[in-house]
C-alpha cells in the first residue's frame, strides 16, 4: 500500500495545478467577473485543509479551518484596497498597497480572539460590505492577449504555496497557518495580469467577483471546522463540497442579477 506521505505529495503535485489551470482558462473564456467568481472557490484553503487533515489530524484541521475562514476578511480588505487604487494608478502601487492592507489585517486578526459562533457572521458581513463598496465599472475595450507563460506561472506558484504552507504548518500552529492560507495569491496573479494586459476596469470587476465568490469558501470552511472532529474527514469534506457547489451557484445568480441591474441603469442614464 502506498505510504501516506507519498500519496499526499502526489495529490498536491497533481490536483492543485490542475484546478488552477481549469479556473484560469474558464476565466479567460467567460470574462473577469466569472474568473473572480471561480477564484472564490476554496482552491487553496480546500486542498490545504484536506492535506492538514491527513498530516496533522482532525483537531488541528478544525482549528486551522476556523482561522482560514477568519482569514477571508483579509482577502476582502486586499480586494477593496486594490480596487480603490486600480483606476488611478498602474498595477504595482495597487498590489503593494493591497498587500500592506492584507498584512495589517492578518496581524490584527492574529492578535484578536473571535468567538467561533460569531466568526461566520462577521466574515459574511465583511464580504457583503466590501462587495457593496467596490464599484461595478462598465466593460472596457477589447483586451490584449496575455503571454503564453501566464497560466503555467499561475499553476506553479499556486502549487508552491500549498507545499510551503503544509510544510511549515506544524511550526506555525493552527491559527497562523489558517490566517496565512487564504493569502490572495491567485487573486493577485489574476488581478495584476488583468490590470496589465486588459484594463483597470476589468481588474476591478475580477476582484469584485473574488469577493462575491469568497462566500463559498466561507461556507466550505465553516462546515469542515464544525464537523470534522465529530464526523471525520470523509463526511466533513463531502458535506463541505456539496454545500459549496450550491452556494457558488446562488452567488453566480446574484452576480448576474447585479451586472444586469448595472447594465439597465447605464442604459437608462441613471448613476
């Protein structure tokens, strides 16, 4: 029988880049909002939580998943900060400022104890407020073609992140591991390349989709953290995936409604 260490190594090496490649191609085909919505899936936190369950046990994974869920607040702050600068400057100042905001928020959350019963509500309220505060810009002109190495670069750095976080998890502890796991690496790559090769408006639309889609990651992590110690790895992850699919479909419909409402307002001359 294959050793568990080799099994997890192979899963990390295959699943993560495949997921990122599929999401990247889908976002390129259907546009930045859908690309952001897809990035809202727990593409980092889901695999990390699963590998932590295999390597560190259920109790560690429950605590880490709780912290990952809280860490989504930092992702919302990152997205908000980037979108506030994107239309006024180019990508580098936008992303540096956004990461400063992410680091500050993560540091604050690491030093604050949020009760488990309150944390899901707090995260969802933060997501909702951020989504409402980020403007929904009108579609921009036709994008330029990104370089051929863009998607392979996304896949490489995403895989590297999962290997790094799971390798140092035992030293960091469950809380800091969880807070660092939602680091907006995928959102960064997508936003920067969209900003650079398309437009600031499309980068804003993408990050607005990221914020909306992060509701799904919140539900996923809530279910894992609240069920894994009592019901085990299989039940926790199957239930979390099923709930995530339903949640993501609902969020997609809300995004479509939001974009349709914006289009109607623009056509009517209202602002």
